[in-house]
């Protein structure tokens, strides 16, 4: 997936703002003694990235670069874990917040933040971690103030990366802010004060909300982790092989409701990365290990299908480089139409298979440049 200098620079600016407040939020979170800290950290990173994407208009590609940078020094699976939490928070926030018919722009607003806080607090509880919404408010407000200084020092604080926007009538396109909109120091600072005032009002009127989501307990112990500032300068692309992802989603774009079934089996001795595209732009990708079946739901619409693969003995280098020179690229001969008909959601069941001679009955050979052009 090609990465522009502008996208790389923007991602580092966001990460510079996220790291200190993610650390403070992590330190203020009570985690049961036998629970791992890694899932908690992934959810905290996803919380800040959700705000960046939904409120500040951060481009999804930039958000994914942020997850890669935040996971530097670990492995590609941690970046995927952050991305999955990001997708979950965006979808749940959109599902539970209020939608008004008279709004010309129905994207989330600062007044919708209590819903996001509730989503994050409850999700942290699922991994035996506890933090109060007031702490989320404090760190998010501090993050906004720091971000205003970071963008204020930059000549080009454009939150949306200069990339081609997918057609707005696409079933999987994002209701994005204008790519030319810039957030000045004053814009972000004002948004921070509005955020603080609105959510303080919510907390005051919600009564004993902190007792519902306890910030501490005698059976809980505070955990810590290493937030080295050297992560900021770590390269996004990992030059050496890393562990292969488990079967599941790798990357997504858009937040349409997932309704239609999609089952894909990887046959033979190859692992696969399957990519769904609309209007010649990638919208989702999945990793499927050999001999395993991916079972997911996808938004309704018509998709072109691309996939890359390599033998099970090939080394994996991450979502950008895949298996490097060992990667084979294919494009499906037909599009897949996921639809609602007669009260039923219709999807597809595929079996991916490439012969030892490199052929496929389902698709024809493609190229790395064709694959990269989808991003």
C-alpha cells in the first residue's frame, strides 16, 4: 500500500499527541492482576484514533499508519488489534448515538462523546480493565490541547491526507470532511473547550456514573507499560519478517452496516490476503491462513475481488509488503453482488485455490502495481 510523505508526516503528528495521554490513561486504568495489558493498550489507542477519524476528519489511511507506528517494537498483529478496535468503536458509536433527520451532516459531533465514552468504558470492562469516563474526558481534553500546539507549529496541518476520495454514492464510502479543510490552532483549541464543557455537563447530570464504572478496587492492581519516545521514530514498514496474522480482517474503509454473509476458504498450501474493492478503490481486506475459513459479514453492494497469496513457507512482512517477492497477485473474473432480496441477505461462499503452476480457475493473474493502485 503506497504511503505518501504527507500521510506519513500527519500520522507522526497524531501519534505525538496520542502517546503521552495514552500513557496517562493506561496508568489511571485499574486492571485485574491476572489480565494481560496488551488488549487494554490496543483499546486505549483505538479510543484516541476514533476521535481523530470521526471528529477531526483524519483520513483512514493516516489512522492505519498511526496504528502501525503505535505498534512499532511489537508485531503486526498488535497493529491489527488496534485497527479492529477502531472499527468496532466507530460502528458502535454510530449505532448508539442519536441521529437527527434535520442534520445536513450526520457525522458525530462533540455532544455525542458521552456515547463514545460509554462504549469504550464497557469494552475495557470486557478485558477486566476499569476506568471512569471523567478520566477519558481529562486525557482527551489534554490531547486536544497538545494537538493544537502540534498543528499550530506545522505549516500544513491538513487533517485529511491528499488522496482520491471514493464516490459518495458508493455503498461503502465514508462521509468525509472536505479534504481541503485545515484545523488551525484556534479551531482545535475551541473544539477542546467545547468538548470539555459538554462532557462535564453530561457527567454532572449523570449522577453516580463513576460508581457504575469503578476506577479502583481492592481486587485490582494498576498496571504499567513502556511508552518509549523512540516509537515515534520507528519506521512504519518493518524490514524483517514478522508473525503471520490470524484469519480475519486486516484493513477496512467505511462504516456501513455489515449484513451479507461472506465465507472464504483457503485451500492448498498457501495463505491469502483477499481484498474487496469498489470503483477501483480498496474498501476491505482479510487474511486467511491455509486450510482455514473466513466467515464474516460485509456491507451490501457490488465488489471487485482481488487476492494475493504465497506458500505457507514464505515469510510475512506486514500489510504493506505482504510476502515481498514471494507474493502472487490475482483479480477475480466476476464481481460479487451482496444484496437484500425477498427479505434475505445474499452473500457468497468462495474457495481460493492456486495450482502449483500458478494458475487459478477463479481469477486471472494481476500485478503488484495493480494491487497498489487500489489504495
